C-alpha cells in the first residue's frame, strides 16, 4: 500500500501553497495541513495504519521536527532547516535581528510585515486571507528560538538562489548525501513543482 503524504507549509503561507506539488503527485493520497496563519488551523486526521511521508517547506520543516505530530516513515525538507537563527555552533544561520524587527513592527502593521516577507521570498501574490496575528507572531518567535538540530531528514531539497536559506546554511544543516540542489530560490514548490514532486517520488520509489 502506498504511503500517505503529509505536507506542511511555511511562515506567511497556507495549505494551498502545496496545490501544485499535490497535483503532480496525484496518484498518492495526500493531506496539506494548515498552521492557521490566515484563519483557523486545519489538521485533518490521517488514515490509520498507513505509512506517512512528511514534507515540510521552510518553517514547516522546522515545525514538523519540533512538534513531531505523527510518526513518519520519511521526512522531506524543502528550503528547510533544523534551526533558522545563528548560534555559536551554527554561524551559517540567519541573524536574529531581522526577526526582532519584524516582531516589533508587527503590532502596528502586520499586513505590511507579511507582504514584505512574501515579496522577499519571491511571491508577489496577495496573502490568501485575513491574517491571524497571534499565530504569525508565534511563528516568528519559533523561528528565532527553536533549534532542532541535528535534523534527521531523508531528503533536503535546496535552492542555490534562496534568499532566506543560504547555501552555507543548507550545507551546515544537512548531510551531503540527502541534499539535492535546484538553481531556484525559496519557493521551490511554486517555482518548479514538477522538480519537487519528481524528487519526492524518487524517494518513495527507493523506499518501496
């Protein structure tokens, strides 16, 4: 029996982010959980007795590693990381100050903060709905504080032009033998859904 695919989106996006990849993997049953950044969170129950392959984009990969909501058979990180911010033993991480600025500005102009972040990621589309400020702020704090290294992923899809997760940060985050590189940026599931789906499919076929 084929495994079930569980997709989790990143900060500033919703479950619809995964629509192109889910369509490309339409022969697999899949579920996209919504973390509730633009309305109520939605985490449909997965079928019992089935293997699960979890796929997280950006913060979604960190969220999966931190929350461990299911016992997965394999974990895929897309533009992902086990820690976002710089540490003494993780100099390739991002400086925490930009996150602090975003948090400080959020109370006065939450929509502008989210819009600016989405543009930086390479997304010019409007936010998918009315934002949930509390959930988004919790996400910013998690990005600043959570450290789930070592990140035990089975596949890491990385973008060489990613403005948020540098090549050095990816290399410091994952073993070389689980990494696959694309010339694109931080939104690989939107930039090249077919490439992402093909890599996930190849992992599934290798795992039988």
